[in-house]
C-alpha cells in the first residue's frame, strides 16, 4: 500500500470506502508488517487513527462540504501531508494563508 495515492476531489462514497478499507487493513495495528511510510516515532496505531479520522470527515457529506469550504484543499492531500511529507513550517504557513485567501475570495464572489 502507498499513502501517496489521492482521492479525486469529487470521489464518491464507494471510492472513499475502498481507499479507507485498503489503508485501514494495511495499517491496522494487529496486522501491520512494517512496510509502510510511518514517520519516525509514529506507530501503526496512530496512523490507523488518522486514517479513521480522515474517513469520518470524507464520508460525511456535511462535514466534507464545510471542510472543503474552509480549506479549499483536498482532505486526502492534508492527510497525506500529515502522514509522510516533510514541509517547511514557514512554507506551510504561506500555503495555508494563500488557500485561506483564495477561499475567502471565492466565498465573497459567490455572494455577489
């Protein structure tokens, strides 16, 4: 299994469930075989909890809509970033600020 695979922004429930089941089976603490991409010090259990949290967000239409509106990013990308990619904290702040600004501009333009 690889954590780099992303769901499309408009992924339906079946695709979300498939991705969740694949990752959950791979990182389940009782069966994890050490071949994944855990961060240094991260356990299979903590990764499994992150995967569950992402699934609960993605599968709930209202929560997903709110998240997308507030962040204007793919929640799966956020999960992947939290799980494995190293991002400079200053760069992360710039990216988040840019996304928030774009989100507010989009929101304000749709109200006109």
